[in-house]
């Protein structure tokens, strides 16, 4: 019984210490104090869990390669603004159409789960990527696709290490399209999602630095939060 109390006390202590190094700013991609790593940055517990999974995969002959992990607000803003310019200028799309095209796969800056350091996009490290090749294509993860073997391994093992698919292939799910490459470290990201929902998302989304944000109506923002942020794998909510 004594050891049970000790265990509970430790859990509470961990929660408190984690809570102290947490702030809304960090949830929106700025000043995250919990990151480790060089070119690929992750929240530290996510990093350790990934290292364990990576090692286990390697024992089975699978090379997991992270191609995207933590992303700052500024990085996401660059991605967004470049896409907005490409779709509106090069492809001549109306602003609303361009925005709907961008949010098939990319988030509005400030709302990316990649800001949290708990998310990873993975491909098979054995596969040689050409410079101009787009590797994050769902077909490549399906049967006969180059990443199928790796994907099968992840489907059977990743949850044992805490990593869950966010944007599932459930036909009834709305929001972002199916991303078989994107995994979230559940023990941390579930807590962060709770905090994230308490933040002033409307203010974050309606930011003048984001190209096209003048076309974000209240109706659009509400739909974006309900479908794109919250219609995810139910195991992560
Ligand atoms: Zn991703």
C-alpha cells in the first residue's frame, strides 16, 4: 500500500513539473522549453520513446526515418504563405478555394500538432529519396508501395511505444486527409490537446501575418476547429 501512495505521489509530482514548463505560447509554436535534438527536434519524452521504437524496428530489419518532427510557428507560417501564393498566383485560385486546398494537408500556423514536439512524419530509411520527390503520398504506404513493409511494422507495433496515427483512414472522419505517415506520442499529446483546446484559438487563427486570414470567417474558423483540429483518431482524444 505504501508503495502505491509513493507511486501516486510521483505521478502528481510529474504532472506538476510538466505543467510548469508548459504555456499556451508553446502550444502555438513559440518558445518551447521541452525540446531536444538538432536538425530534428522533439519533446524529450517523445524523443526517448521514439529511440526505443527505432531500436526495436531495427531488430526487425526496419529503418524508421523521421522527416518532420517539431515545427515552429514561423516555419509553419512560411509553409502556409508559400502555398497560398502558389495557389492564388500560379494557379489563379480564388482565396477561399486556395485556403481549402491548403488545408487538405497543411495546418493554419499556430494550430499544427507539430508545434508540440510530440508528432513525427516517418518514412522507410532504406528508401533513397530524390531531391524533388514528394514522399508523403498515401499510395506509397499501401500494398505494393515502397513504404508498405515499414507501415505494416508500425501498424503492429507503434502503439506499444505510445505512437498513434492521428489522421486515420476512417471514411466518416472529417478534417485533414488520411496521413499514414503521421504519428503522435499519445502520453504527452493527449494532455497537450486538452490545454490547447483551452487556448484562444480564434485569436491565434485570425492572425494578420497569415496570408488569406482576412477570408477566415467565424463560420470557417468554427468548422476548422471542429473538423480539422478535433476530428482525429478517437484514441487520442
Ligand atoms: Zn505530420
